[in-house]
């Protein structure tokens, strides 16, 4: 993991707000949806990794990557890209390590936003 992700906020809130027209309430709604979807995708990833299902690993990583990019979540986007590539490259070791990284970055986002994990 790069050191900068420890010091960089997990969300670029200004960029995210600009993307959706400055509506903070709408951003909060989108982040709530993101949390729910992330948890579903994370469970899918755990199962796919346990089963060695590289297509599902790639697809779930891709899905998380897109949602993270749309909400200006750079560390989560980067980790999801790594997961997508682990699926594409059929690399279970990288997928398992990246799963931990995704969880850590998601918890960092939760803490930053003041949510309970």
C-alpha cells in the first residue's frame, strides 16, 4: 500500500460534489447506496476467491472500481482496480491480499465519514 493513502482523505468531497451539482444531501444518499453495494460486492468477492472464480473476481472488482471512481474515492478505486486485474490475471494470492486492502480502505472511508463499521 502506498503511504500517501494513509494521509490522503478517502474521498475527494469537492470533486464528488462538483460531479453531482453540489448537493450534499444527494452525495450522502449516494454514499449510503455505495456502502450497501460495497458490502454486497465484498461478500461476492469473498465467495469468488474461496471458489477460485476469476470471472466473478474480475466483475466484482470492476463494479466496485466504477462506483468508487464515480464518487471520487481514489484509494478504493485503486484497490478495486487491483482486484479486477487479479481476476483477469487469475492470481488468487493478489486477490486475497487485495481483499484485505479493500476492507481496510472501506473502513477508513466509514471512519472518515463518521459511520460505524
